């Protein structure tokens, strides 16, 4: 499995989101706070393309709920 970067567009402090996101310790996280959506995309993509060690780019906001398994499943499905 390649190296993944998870860009999280953060607009609020959702404790439920951060409880499960903090358990994801197998990907690097880029937390982009308080930007408009299109600006957050630009910041994240610029960072991703300036760091060639990353093979995968995962995007979400801090209002999406899941489990660490969901992130792992995304990566496994791509393989």
C-alpha cells in the first residue's frame, strides 16, 4: 500500500469527528482550517503535489463521520 495524505477541511470543532479521526494513525493528515471550500482544495492540492512521497489523496470535511476502518477500506479498494 502506498502512502496516503488525508486532507481534512475543518470549519467547526466536531468532537465526534475528531474522536474517530484521531484513531487513524496509518495516514498523514493535513488539517486545513477556516478556508472557503475552493480555497481549501487549492491549499490541499498544492501541498499534495509538492510532496511526491504521497501516492493517495483523501479529502473530507470535519462533518463527515466514519471509522478508521472506512479510511483503510478506501485504500484497500484502490489496491
